[in-house]
């Protein structure tokens, strides 16, 4: 088998497995749904109704992003709380770039 054919075969296998993982097999979506099911009760316990938590769906991402109104202390505390929960499978936790701190504090 020529080196070019080996590379093409490997590339095709990689693309096919990624497509199956994220597409018809739906495993990627199930992972995100499972993470979301663990995160939402934690967020709800904080009783700050203006803050929501979610994951990017297109493309799928294990990056948790908060959005909504919260001051700098609340923003940092939300991240700490999720980290303390030690939810396995999260890649990162942070705030959506479009969400700005409430109350004029720009930390």
C-alpha cells in the first residue's frame, strides 16, 4: 500500500468516526445532555434567576458558559461552585463574553 493511500485511508476513517460520534450515534449529544443535567440543579440552588448556564451545541462543546446579570463576586462564585462540584467531563467553565458584570464593576 502506498504512503498516500495509507494517509487517505486514515483520514477517511477519522472523518467517518467523528461523524458517527457526533451524528447518528449521538454520543456527543448524550454527553452534553448528561453534563447539562448535572449543572442545572447546581445553578438553580444559587437562586439567582438572571443567570443561566449552557453548552455550545453547534459545534458540540464541553465548555460551560454562564450568561446573564451578576456582579463580579457572583460571577466568580458561580465558577467556584461548579468547580467544587467536580463534575466530570467539563472542559472549562466561564462566562459568555457578551455578559458583562452588573453594577459597573468591570472585573
